[in-house]
C-alpha cells in the first residue's frame, strides 16, 4: 500500500494525469483500503467463516476486485467534489 501511495504522490508532484482510467486504477485501487476491509471482515466473522472463504478472499477474485474498483472510483468522485466546493 505504501508503494502505491508513493506512486500517487509522484503523479501529484509531477502534475501527471494518467491517460487512461485503467492506468489510474492499476495504482489507485491498491492504495484504497477496500481489499483489506473485505479480508478483515471475513476474519472477524470468526467461526462462521471457513478457511476456504478466507483463502478465496485473499486470492483477490474478480468480485472483490470489482468492489475495490467501485470503492476507489466513488472515493475519487467524492474527493473531487469536496475539492471543487472548497475552491469556489
């Protein structure tokens, strides 16, 4: 996660804007805590969660990847809106 934050900081400092959303998401999805929240949620369910379910979550399946992408994009939209309101 720290490496991803470093990459985002570098983009900011260099005023770099990724040309494609895919490029942005390759870095930014990993810097969101979404994946960690999903994994911790499974672990905190205790006896209800099976070992297979936890291993599935840690394999970063498509379903969890999609949730992480949606969370990241939602966060980016909200951050942009807050920024735009603060400058006007």
